[in-house]
């Protein structure tokens, strides 16, 4: 099998069938599918077992989180190239075919990505906007992952990336025990020592599992400091400073994400704690200053500013 497709599952009875068929209907067929059920309590397992295909391998484990499920899939994979797909995301029919072309076109790379769509809870589907200024040609090598990640929407999404198994083993797989930011940290560790081949074609759809607009209240908080500690270790480890400037901005972006979440929750103290850290690592980020200033304003003014910003953002995506 050329690819091992890993799909972690936890209570996805409504989505898993269509997700699985988006893999089975691929134009490229040389792959195995490893379904890792992470202790589901709904009918996900019975739905999966209704689908008969010799390429499907099913593994059941106690609930340990998505990172542990992905690591289990990696451990039990038989291919050199690992593809990931979340249990409610979807692939276009030519996704694996495009990735196969990238692998053969850029054998010096160990990470292969395509662009992807966002599917909002409202049903609106929008293409992810990536700044390709660091990419050579339409389908080429991403020269600086950190710089691109800071200046555009995320260039890598779990359901739109394929990674050489040896490189996942080298970093110990996905970090276990954290519920947010595990993907961001994994891409950073991989991008630090590997070249990334990327296609601008949107061939995967990422389902937004919660409303992350500025006007909405957050449903979870990144209180665990593990991600930033590991990112800072990367910065300190860089003996030749090849990513010094862009990696600092990347760390600043992580702190800005945390700051904006607490801003949405009207938790001013935490908003400022992480906002100041964001500015320390990236003092040129104007949006972070705006967030901090707004956090000190009366809530009625904050709400008006959020709605105004959201209206501008909506017009740009229409």
C-alpha cells in the first residue's frame, strides 16, 4: 500500500459514513484505511462495520484523545506515507492522486499538503486563504512555513496533509495529554527540519466544529502551557537562527490566539497576560494592540466593534 489513511473516531455516527466514502471513492486506490475508535459510546462502530472493504483495518482503544488515536494508527500503519483525515472532514475524489503527484515531483520533501475549504456551521463553504509568496510556482515547495502561517490562514490542516512516517517517528508522533494546539505544535516541529511540498488546489473540506468568529463566545480555553513551552524550546534550539524571526512571530501568533479567546470571553486579565506575551514575540502585530485596547472598553463598545469587524470580514468572503 502506498498510503496509510488514519481516521481517529470518537462519537461520529452522523458523519463517519460519508467521511469514509470520501476515501473509498478516491481516483487513486493504492492505500489502506486505519480506523481508530477512541472509545466511542454511540453507534459509530456498528456503522463502520457495515462497510466491507479489504483495505479497511479497525482498531478499538479506550478513550485517550485524538493524539493518542492518531499515534495508534501510525504505529499500526504499513506504508511510508501517512495521510490523516478527521472523522467528520471530507476529501475531494482526486486528493490522494494529487498528493501522489507531489510526492514524485518533490522527492526531497517529507511533508505534502494541499489547500482546503472551511465548512461553517451555517453551511457556507470558503476556500482557505494562503499567502503563496514563499512558494515556488503553483505547486511547489513552501520555503518558510512559519512566515506563511503568520501572514495567512494555516497552510497545513490535519485533513489535508501527508507525512513521511519516519519523520512522525522522529518527533514522537502527536503530543498526548493536550486538547488544543496539538496540531499546531506538530506542524511546527515537522516544518523545522523538513521541506514542505504544497498544492494550491482545495481538495479537502475542514468542518469548523465550533463558531470561532470574534462575535461568538469560546467553548474551550487553551489554559495548558505545554504548546508554548515546546515552541519556545524550538526557538532556543535553533543554533543557526534560520527561522529566528519567523518562529518568534509564530510563537506570537499562538499567544494572540489565546489572547483573543479570552477577549471573546470578556476575561480581561488573561487577555492581557497572553496579549503582552504575543507583543513580546511579535511587536509589529497591530491587531494584537487593537484587541488589548478594546478589552478595556465597556462591553457595549466591544460588541459594536466586533460586529463591525465581522461585517467587513463577511463582505470579503462573499
